[in-house]
C-alpha cells in the first residue's frame, strides 16, 4: 500500500529528475511493488483531470450525452496510463535497457503528477475562456515543449540512453497519447 511518505518522496524524486539529477532515483521505490504503487499517481491526477473534462462538457465543447462522455473519458484515461508501459516494455528490451524498465516507469508515472500540475490549470483556464485563444495557443506550445523536454530528460537519465533514443521514447509517448485522444474524441 502506498504511504504518504512514499508519495512525497517519489514526487521529490520526480522534481529532482527535472534537473537531470541521477541521484533522484534514490527517492523512488524501484521494486516491482513500487512499480505497481506508482500507478497511484493516476489516482492523484484523476480528480483534476475529471474537473477539466466536466468543464469541457459544461462549456459546450461536447455534444454527446453526459454518461457516454464520462464513460469514454474514463476508459481513455485508464488506457492512456496502461498503453505507454505496455509499449515501453519491448522498446526498453530492444534498447538493451530492460533492466531499467521498472525504474523508468516508476519515475515516468510520478513525473506525470508534476506534468499535470503544470498542464491542467492552464487547460482549465483555456477551456473556461479566461485566456484568449491566441494566448492559449502560445502558452500551450510553451507548456508542451516543457513537458516534452521533461519526458526526454527522464528517458535520458533513467534509461541511460542516447539523445536519439530518448527522443524516440518521447515520440512513442506522444504518438500513443495522440492516438488515444483522437480515437476517444471521435466517439463523441
């Protein structure tokens, strides 16, 4: 069972990874049990992601019936948390980094909390119309660049791969997220 101490320690490790601190891995439980507990990060993010999705619905961005919308969003959320680790398992083997797979996913999952803390407030402001479309486009691009860079740093630091391989990991992550999003959005 995840403890508050482990969650805070892991979030601190995720913060340290942003600075390419290899010692940041010492703050994560990189055991198999820690791997499974790291998915609790999805539960920490879920209420805020749910608020964003309800805001989208409330502001009329979605015309589907609410129960269908919520079901699709919930399923897509779960799939998004599972697809990348499933894809990264064989990818890490191909890069001869299979032994670092568990540590990478642990760090990646906890880093998602920090990424969401940056992205979700911006997305909520954008959906609500409190920032202009031009500003939303500009800041969205800046935030996306920061998130890509952070994911790249995690891949490079934890997997200890080349810059090109880390870029490939980020592209894989983005491609899976994009496909899941496009497919789920097509269901409304």
